C-alpha cells in the first residue's frame, strides 16, 4: 500500500509588517492587562519597532500558553491561508520579566503562532516586541508580584488572533 504524501506547507509565510487592524486588536487585549497610559505607550512602541525573528516554540514557552490544536477554528484558518500561499501578519508581543514572574504577553497573533508551530516548531516568526513601561521603576517601588501561572487552555482560546 502506498503512503499518502503529506503536502508540505511553505516555511516562508510572513508579511513584512503587521496589518493595520492588528494594532486595535492588540489595544483591546492589552487594555485588560494594563492601564490606558501604558497601553498607549506599548502600542505606540509596537508600531515603531523593527521586527525580530523568534521561533514558534520559544514564543509559546515564554508566554506560558498552551499550543492550540491544528483543528482549532482560527488556527485552521491560518493554516489554510498558508496553504493557499497567503502571508500571515507578524505578531505583536510585550516582553515579560523573568525576575518579576511576568510571562511574555501575546498582544496579537496567538493563533498565528500556533499555526506556525504546526508547520514547524522551529518556524521563525517576525515579532514586534515592546517592553512594559516603567518596569524598572515599578520593581524598585513595589515588591515583585507572585509568579504568573500559565493561562489555562480556556483562557488562551479567548485571546485575539
């Protein structure tokens, strides 16, 4: 019996810049985590930063989020886009702080990261990364918060794409 050949998805499947609608999506999500002034600073930083290439496996590990299955609705949509030759938008991130127990925050692009992981965990993903405003000042003024626990799969499903 002949083996079914699995069609290989392209590894280079990224746009050079985020799409304009990615920033309002990031703003909406970040507004649940940060005060409005910090959200504005973070999003402005994301809009002006150069992309950095990071591997899908490292982004998931640093965020503490679970890998969504390939049949997750939004992950499947992104995998179909790649299969059709469409490019995905770079992801928008807020750098965590290991010393303060803060995980990497995926402000926009969680489903795209998971789709890329399913193509190859070593996929290089273009990332726009912003730091948390005044993190050093906050560290000196207040004690470090309790270590952030990884989000549950249910909570992870509710993040923006």
